[in-house]
């Protein structure tokens, strides 16, 4: 499986993921390459989710007041 470096920026990962989606949607990629691209896409998606979660936790930490997060700042959808 293709390993995605953890140091890759969110923006770089999103751009690469978009490129992979475009290649897969084009239908111009053979089966073996499609599977490889899909695997890399899954890893990039995971990395993006991790980075978003890290940012969310940092924001929550900044918003802490007296050990509690203001409910109006972070509503669960």
C-alpha cells in the first residue's frame, strides 16, 4: 500500500486527493493502477481527517474557559 507522509500539509493532501479522484473518474487508468490510486486516496483521506481533528482540538483548547467549552461555540450536528 502507498504510505502517505504524515508531514504532508492538509492543502497538499487535498490537492493530491482531488487529482486521484479526477484520474479515477476519467476512466483512463488501468485496473492495477486504479487500485493503487484508490489505496493512496484512502490514506490521504485518513490524513486529512486526522489533520482536521487536530485543528478542531486546538480550537477547542483555545476556546476553553474555566475548564469548560462554551456550548454555543461547538454544536454537535
